[in-house]
C-alpha cells in the first residue's frame, strides 16, 4: 500500500485502525452463523517472544481472528 503524500503519522495510524475495523466487520459477517473450526498456531518471533495466532476456518477459507503474545 502506498502512503499518500503529505499524510502524517497520526493520520496514517487512524486510517489503518479504521481499515482494520472494517475488515474485522467483514470477517464477522462472513463467519456469522457458519460452522467453524478454530485453529491455533504458535511460534517465536524475531525477538524470541512466544506468539499465538487464532484462526477461524469455514467454507475452505481461513480467517485471522487475533494474535496472542
């Protein structure tokens, strides 16, 4: 994604937050009422911190839910 010229850090942060909320809403709509399987995947990041992804699986697709750390 290209950052528009003149966009300040605070504006970028707000735009990304709004985009995340919109995408989260779209995912919630797609999995609402569906039979889902929850998957968990763990690893260590480059700082050697333990990370855990939680993913919803339905209709042959995987949807990122959140990450624990």
